[in-house]
């Protein structure tokens, strides 16, 4: 609803009803009583006019209020219409999306069906070509069939072509097995020959190596014999030298023992040292000689 400025409205209406300005000459011409009556009449007329304008204004405001309410109702209706239209657009968009998805799925399905149809058509063409090939092979094998029929007439032990073919397949398998066995035996024979050749080559190499080794050992044996003879002569020489040294040592020890015994006899003392203690014996002889030399020196001085 609209706020109505009543005071402002009445003030403006009163100003319109009242005279704008009283001329100066009229003010001075009328007496105060007449002017008062005139003012009352003007106020009464203004009041009546204001009441009439107030009624008109109230009527106008009521009409405006009713119009405003109608406009608000229209606005609400328009809002509802907008909402319903928006909902309609959303539903239409959803239906359009579903229709597009359905169309895409149908197109994809149609593509798969078309691809499957092409595959089946290609398979049919392949089967037709295979059928034609089998037909040509059948025509090509027709003489063989007639030949097998003639063979069956000459071989009554076979009941039919399948039995004859089975017998032939068995013989063919046996022949193939024999050929495989023969190839395996030939391969084993070749392997044995190769091993024998390797053994012969190895044996010859070993014989040659052993011959060389034997020659080397003979050379080393001769060298060892020469060294043995050399060291045997050295050993004999060493033994001879050792015998001479031993003889000299024995003579020296006997001489030292004789001197020691002479000293003991001269001193009239029994030998108090071991017979093998040559150093001790020589020490006793040395001491005796020193004592004897000292005595002789004393005697010379006394003379």
C-alpha cells in the first residue's frame, strides 16, 4: 500500500482556494467586519471545496489501492507464470536431452547392427568361397573316388572306402614313424661318428703330448743323473775331507790327552777330567806350562 501525505495535500488545496494576494487598495477600502465576513465565506467555500476534494481524493486513493492490489495480484500471477514457464522449459530440455540420448543410442545400436551385418555378410562370402573351393576339390577328387571304388572291387577284405582309407593312413603313419626312426638313427650315427672323430683327434693330441712330455722327462732325467753324479763326487770329496778332518781331530785329541796325562804324572795326580773333555785337558796343560814357565823365570832370577 502507498503512504498518503494528507497534511501536505490539504495545505496545497487550501492555498489554491484562497486568493493569492489581496490588493493594497481593497484592504484599505473595506471595513474590518466586512473583511471578516468575507474571510469566513472564503473559509467556508474553501472548506467545502476541501471536503469535495477530500472525497475525490479518497475515491481516487481507493481506486489506486484497488489498482495496486490488482497489480500485485497480476505480479504474483506473472511470477507463477514465469515459474511454470521455467519448469516447462526445464522439462522440455530434459525431454530433448533424453530424446538426443535415445537417438544417439539408437544410432550406436544401428551402427553395431550394421557392423554385425557387414561381418555376417563377409562371413557368408567366406563360406561361399570355401564352398566353391570344396566343390572344386570334390570335382578334382572324383577320379580318386572312382579309383577307390575299383580298388574295393579288387580287395574284398575291405568293407568300404573309410576302412581302406584308415588302412592307408595306418600304413602312412607307420612309414612316417619308420622314417622318423631312420632319421633319428642316422642322427645318432652321425653323432657317434663325430664323437669318435673327436676322440681320435683327442687321442692323437694326447699321444703327441705324451711323446713331448716323455722327451722332456728324459731330458730332465739326464740332467738329474748328471747332477746326481756331480753331487755324488762332491759327497765323496766331502766324506774324504771329513775323514781327514776327523783323523786330524782324533790325533789332536790324542795329543792333548797324552799331554794331560804327562802333566798329571808330573804332578803325581790322577786324571780328574773326562777323556772327551779336550778343552779342559788343554786348559790344565796350559796352566801347567804357565806355572812351569814362572818357576823357570824365578830360578833364572835367583842365579
